[in-house]
């Protein structure tokens, strides 16, 4: 198990390199690779531009199907290069410098940190919303039966990840002083080991550690979905917004490739899950478990209030809310000095709208 880097909050913003910690992968990360496509593989001619798409290993994700099926080179009229990143810092710095045109699998907290540092980006596709793939697991018989019972207790979690964001939000909603709960900073593998030795009774963590503890004498006290409206956590695909203005057709074709991956998953779930597992370096069973903890979005769902929204509804969409809430949290823990204004300007559904309309 490795830290889910796409879920890790930025703890240092290092100009000019823009070292922004990203969120994370769920299983064993695939070998870092830079995969150029060619005209023979479905890419463009020698006169067409090169487009670099960065991605992280986010486990069971329809985008992994798009990668396995070579959809990006098939749909985009360009020489497409897929570039794997193990964490957010290098990827967001590359996006800001123009070395990347797209970055996928980025969580909303690191996206906000990049925006605050002036990286020209827009969210163009919501890959998935975390619902039951992460949560608070407590040991049965520990006497912890509600959030109020956490007062005076210690919760294991990854400091700097989205877990404190979710747990802090839940405590505030229940009017429980955050200071009344102690945090024990541990990696997910360490949590599992400590759990098996009866050294911890509560942990806020994601799969597979979350599922492992649940099936070893644990019970779920809450999930990310319980604070979904207040602190939603997404994996997002973003584009360099300056580049996108000059290449709208390529952005739309990128969306078509993402949609094709989703459509293949819907039509051929078993084959798709096997492809996801292979690309992500995880088991098929774990891929199924992860998928059960996500809300996935096709091109039409992107345009709903639970996705990117459309028109004036972008300002109140769940994706925009996710950026705003993440910014407020980062400010509260002093990772940001101020909250960027008007987060809706960083959410652009027009490319998905064009694809949905078939134009």
C-alpha cells in the first residue's frame, strides 16, 4: 500500500518550482513511464501537434481503461504522450510551465494550491467523487460508538492528507472541539499493523487499509459521503487554460477519450475492471472494492449540479464547492494565506457540453 498522493494536501509551496503535494494512488504504482503514441497507433500525422497528458495512479478509474485502450491517441488529432507522475509536485509544476497540457487524477486540494500559486488551470472533467472508499473505522468493543465518543481519544490518520479535512469537517458539524481529539500521524500500512497488534482503536483512512480494518474487527463510524456536501473530495482532470484557448478542438477530443473509457466500462464491466487493475497494479477484487466507493461521472453527469454544472449553475456546482471548501481548509491550517476568489472561473464545462451535444 502506498500513500494516495492525489489525496495529500500541499504542505509547502516552493516557488518557482511550485512544489505542490498532490493526492495519491491506491495500489502499487505502475512503473513510471512516458508513452508517446504514433500515427500508426492511431495518433496524428507529422504536421499535428504533440500533446502531453500527465496522469497519476488512482486505482480503479475508467481513465485507466482509456489508457489501456489507447483512446487518447485514437480520439485526439495529435501526437499524444502519456506521462506518469507518482505525486502532484512535479505534475503541477509541469502544467504551469506548459510542459504538460493536461493533468488527470488531481485532487481538489492540490488543484486549489496550484491556482493560488498562479498556475493557469481549469477543471474540465470530474473523474470520480469519493463516497465510501475512505472513512473512520473504529474497533468494535472500544466504546467508540459516535463522533462524540472520540473526545479524549486518539485517531490515526495521515497528517497532510484529505482525512483530517474530512474528519475536522465532521467534528465541526457535530459541534465537537477539534482540539478534544488527538491525531496520530501514521502511514496506512503502519495503521494496519498497529490495528492488528491492538495498538489503535480508530483510524481515518482510505482503501485498501480502510477495508482491511473493517474486516478485522472494525466498524465504519462515518464515510466521506457523510460530509459530501460540505467537504467533497474529487479526482479531477485539468487543462492548462492558456493552451486550451488556442486548442479547443483538442480539449474536446480529450473529453471524448475520457467518455469512451467510461462507456467501455459500462458496456464491458468485467473486461474494463481487469484493465483497470492491470494498469493500476492492483488486484481485480481491490479494483471492485474501490469502484464501490466512488461516484463516477459520464459526460452528461458532468453537466449536473453534482458535477461541473452549466451556465450560472457552475458557481454552485459540487466541483466548485469542492474547490472552495478545500481552499478554506487550507487557509485554516495556514497552507494558504488567502482563499482565491470566484472558484467558478476555474471550472469550465463548455468542452463537455460540446461533446454531449455531439459538436
